[in-house]
C-alpha cells in the first residue's frame, strides 16, 4: 500500500479522534454549567417564589424512583441522564418538600407560571378558565352539502396532532388549504394545540406524561364533540400521543397516519435512555442535532435559553419584524416560543423518551384489531433516523411505509403540501376496505 493510499485513512482516524475529544470536553463543560445553574435557580426560585421548583438533579430522587416499582408515566431519562459533576456529588441538596401534588392547575397560592416564564396575555390566554381549562383547537367544519351524490352520509372526523414545539398552525397553515372539495364537504378537520404548547394550557404542576396528553384530548375534544369515530394524523412527537390515543379508542379510530414517528425497538428498563440517545445523543454536528442534545440533556441550561428567548418573545418578534420588513412572521417562529421550559422539557422526556416503554404494546393492540397504519418518512431526516420506520414495520407488519426521497423532518410536508393532502385523502377513502 502506498503512502498516498494510507494518508486519507490516517487523517480520517485523527479527525474522528479529535471530534470525540472535542465532544467530550464541550459536554463536560455543559455538565459543569448545568450543575452550577441548578444551584443558581434553586436560590432564585426560593428568593422570588418562596420555594425551589423541583428538578431532576437530586440523587435522592433517583434512588426513590429506583425503589418505586409503580409506573407513573415518568421517563427514566429524566433522572438517569449522566452528569459528571452530579455523579461526583456537586449537587448535594435534596428537596425540602415532596412534590406529591402533580396534577393540573396551581397548587395553593402559587402563581400560574414561573418567574422565568412569560406571563403575557397570549401565553396565559387559557388561565381565565380556572381549573376547568381545556386544550385550544381549531375546527374546520364541513361545508353545507347540496350535491345529490352525497346521499346524506354523516361526515368523517380527522384529528391532527403536531410535533415538538409546534401548534395547530403546523396543519392549518400548510395542509388544510390543499384538501379537495370532497374533503371540504365531507370531513370535519380538528387541529389541536397539545398540552403545554401553542394556546393550550401550560400548567406548572403537570408532568406532561402520555396519560396527561391523552386525557386532555379526551376532555377537550373527543367528549365535547362526541366523536364516535375519527382518523388520526400526527407528526413527530405527536405520533406517540396518537398511538396512545388510538390504543385506547380502538373501536373509534379508523386510520392512523404517522409522519416521522420517533420509534425505537427497545424494550424494558433501558428503553427511555436508548430513545434519548437515538433522538438527542450528544453530538456537535449537525446544528440541529447539537441543539436537540443541548436542550434534552441539560435541564437548567435549557431553562436559561427559555428565560432569554421565550420569556422575551415579544421583543424578539418585534426585532425580527423590523429587520425582515414583514408584518407577520412565519407561524413556526411564533410557535417556537409558545411553551414553557417545563412543558417542553417534560414532554420531550415523558412522551418521546418515556413513550418508548409503551409503543410496542400500542402497536400490538392496533395490529390485532386491524387499524390501518400509514407511516410517512423523509429519507434525509436528521431528527428521526430512517431506521425508526424499518423497526416500526417489524412490530406492525401490516403498516404501510412510504419513504419520501430528498425530504427531511420538515420538508416531508413543507413544499409538498398538495401531494401530502392527496395521500391523506387516499388513506381515508380506502380505510373502510382495509378493515
């Protein structure tokens, strides 16, 4: 072998080694900073609100969860994330008070939002409903039917669930305008702001587990609208919630369309941590992967980002409007700030990672009853790897897997809205013959 042939391999090995060392050092620094900010926020919370907000840093809390065999829906990734300085005992304090009242709404005289969260009218638009609040959702009712070929058949219901840090606008601003006249006349389209996002409630004393999300959809949409049957369409994180909802309403759900579902084939105690590693592993590249790992591994650094950006979203939006010379910003820019750190952090872990413990069970149930499942995935998705769809097919053999070439996590829908709407119509029309 010539020197010219061996040089690229040598350089490649050096580059990988350098990347590993750099990655280790960067995340070691983040470990230290997160431990420091844990102490800082504990002090600030006690000074400003009278008590520290519970966090996932306590080794005592970790031991308590290990001894508790009951499944409360919380993800192991919340407490089992490795932090070098936490393992060394840098963070030694314990909670002064048990967080035994993790339920919707305020507790005692506590404010509806943390001091580090935004308290503007838009972010607290749900608060005037008191303890009886419900999710915000948008309904596109079927048009009045005058066509003779409709024959008086009842209309179909379709529930749309968005992904992480999005809202109902993800569907209403993209796919809804591209449906055919038939859908506009015969289908009721329901796009939901999931609990903790958009204009929906963001209670500080909620764990944002799969159960919490499903119960709020029941309470806010299925029961009030008296939905006896419906189709489900979901993207990313919403896919896990859709499967949980469908497994509970097997007699009602007609079809499920999952776009980039964050599915892992892991089972048992390691399922949550495996999901965290797959969807938010500690990586420096790409920027999207780095951002995901930063926000998913570092609770207090993530809270700092939300303090600087989300709490001051009106200021940042004004700045963006000024420099872009646009009166209205893109809906995704608006949605990025319409959450609290607690709602986003908890949903990421308890739905995306925690859901890994339950999804296989949901798929077995849905496959057994013959619900039609359609999976759509972009072949350039850097958020949810392509292997998720391959693993999905192993657990749900009857699921239809559609791979979209040259599409990533967003462009699997954006830029091809008309084609996507047509594919949904095809699923809905053919589902009756499938079952």
